[in-house]
């Protein structure tokens, strides 16, 4: 979705940056890859991901953990969604129902396709997840269907409707648990923008960020935070050094893998909070500020490879788990026990298959959905303007 829109609070003497913030597309693509890495290794090498209550100091307590910390990547998704939704928000109250309805279909149609793909993979390898769980000891497989596999219509229902109205983890394509939050966040941002105008938006978004944070709903707070950054982006000037430090601070606060044990010492008390709920959403917002203020970071994530990852981000997010619980799990058991080399080969093959399937998904599902919804949005706005 385009990151663009009229700047509504123009600071004096500063020209607000308009147009698509393409570096954030690269960030979204990178975060999608991190989620896929997290799920693969949680499935087959669960030890580091069961380290809740760990003591001492390890690589999981450093910003490097952001490379496999799927929890942090999801917080980044929510904050980015708030930014993008603010950019595409309703221009008037009468537009809000149209845009909220289109937002549902933008999420539901790809989610439906992802759920159907998951059903075919799970049905084709019905016992693979259970067998892989017995071999690796990973509890992650409990978030996917085991035999008997429910019928196809249940997968269709879950992808198109269930993930938006039911709490809990969907068992066909488990990353779809975020869809309910995405739709709720869309109602929050679009509804707020439809009701509020101009300078009223910044205090309202700030109140939402603080209020939802105090209430413990950090996911929706991230939506408000992302929209707030969109509103304030014109105030953010290039600051390479401070932006780099903000990025590092964001990774320390949010990218650190959660689960360090609390203890009597100050170091353990601090480490036990890093990467936990609230901290990771705050870290995600700091990372986005860094992208908006750090030229070298923007340049890095605007490179073609990362931009392509950005285009593939939603397809990658939707198709990687079915491949892990299906053919990858089958190969893990059939050729097991696998050593480090075998696991590396399995990871490489799974990654290649994921990119191939995501590329097909991009062409056959993602782009047609976006094109179709763009046309409906344009037509709907024209009709509303005539009314």
C-alpha cells in the first residue's frame, strides 16, 4: 500500500517529505524474512526459543537477536501498518465505510488464499508435523492441525472469516493470528481519521498510544504510534548519528529475545524486560524514526533486493509456515536425525521453495487483489464525490 498522503500539520520552514517511503518497504520485507527464520528454527531447533527464564548473558540478550526474533518483527508490522493506514486514511467521514470495507478484503483475500494453500500442504503431509515434533521436541507444532485434518471448507472459513472474529491461533496457517489485530487497528486508525481533522489528530493519536499502552494493548498502541509518526514526519530532519543511535536503541529494547530471568541484580532486572511486550513495540517505533531520519539506513533498504523483499513481504508471511509444517517437516523426519549440515541444507531448500511460492503468490494473488481494490477505491471515491 502506498505511504503517501497530504501532510496535515506543517511545521514552520520545513517542507514535509511526501511520497512513498520506500525504505520502509524494505524494512517490512526484512521483517517477513525474520519471521520465517524464527518459525523454521523454532520448529526444528527449539532449544534457543525455549530459553524463558534463562540466566547469564548470551547472544539472545543482544540486538543480534533481532535477526530471528519473530515477536519483534510482528511489532514492526503493526507500527508500519499504522503509518501506512494514516497515509491512506479517509478524506471524509462518508469515505470511512468504503475504506474499512476495502481494508477487510485487502487482508481477507490473501489470508483466504494462504489458508487454502496451508490446507493442501497439511493434507499432503498429514503426519509430518507430529513426527517432526516427536523428533525435535518443539512445542511449536501444536499450533497446526494434526490428523484428522479438517475439510477444505473449514480452511476457507478460517482464512476469510475466522481469523478476524475468533481469538486464538488459527491452526491452518498460524501467522494469520495477526489479522484480527490488523483489522481492529484499521478500524481504529481509519475511524479516528474520519472523525478528526487537522491538529486534533496528533493529540488524539498520542492519547491512544499512551492509553492503549497503559491498558496493556501494546499491539494497537503500535498502530497509534505508527500513525503518529506519519503525522509528525515533517518535523523529522536528517540526523545520521542520532538516527543510528535510535536504531540501535530500538533493537536493544525490542529486538532482544524475551525470556531472560529477573534477578536481584540491576543487569538481570533490565535484561528481563528487554524484548517483552511494550518494549518491543517501543523499539519498533524507534526503528521507524531511525528510518525517517537516517539517510544511510534509507539508502541501504532502498536497494533493489530489499525492495523486492518488500513486495514479497505479505506473500512470504502467508506461505512459509505451510511449507515448514508440510514438506520441510517430512524431510526433517525422513532424513533424520540431521546434523548441522543437513539442517543448513534443509533451511536453504525451504527458503528457496518459500521464495518461489511467494513469487507465484505475488503474481497470482497479491497484485490482482491490490489492483482490483485500487480500482474499486477510485470508483467509490468518484461516486461519493458526485453524491
